[in-house]
């Protein structure tokens, strides 16, 4: 078998990284912007969180899930992750 560097490269399109992040965020309105280069990505998340759950806790959970899933599924390093809460939804 040839050496890894002789086998070619794998590039994962930004829209795939975006989809992984969207699935990790879960239900509700969201918008994900992907930036970065090579195997490092920058993610800007705009999310709606449950009310009356503590917003800080919800944002930390979302950030942790997104970072873990993007890294696990794509192998890319999440260099920067920013979350903006754009709305609240009533918890069921």
C-alpha cells in the first residue's frame, strides 16, 4: 500500500460542514456560516434556544455538540466557534 501522502487528498465542502453543524444544533431555526481553510474551520451559529432554559447553559451545550460532531465526522479542527442567540422558543 502506498504512503498516505501518495494516495491523494480529501476535501470536505463547506456546505457539508454546515450540514453537520445544523444537525448538531438540533431543532429550531438556525443559520450556520462556515469559514476557514485547510482542515481548520470557523463557525458562526445563529440559533433559537428554549425558553425559559438558562441561555448561557443552552449555548454551551450547543457549542460543545457542534464542536464535537464537526471534529468527529469531518476530522476538521474547529478553530473558532461563535454563537449568537437570535430567538427564543417555548419549551414543550
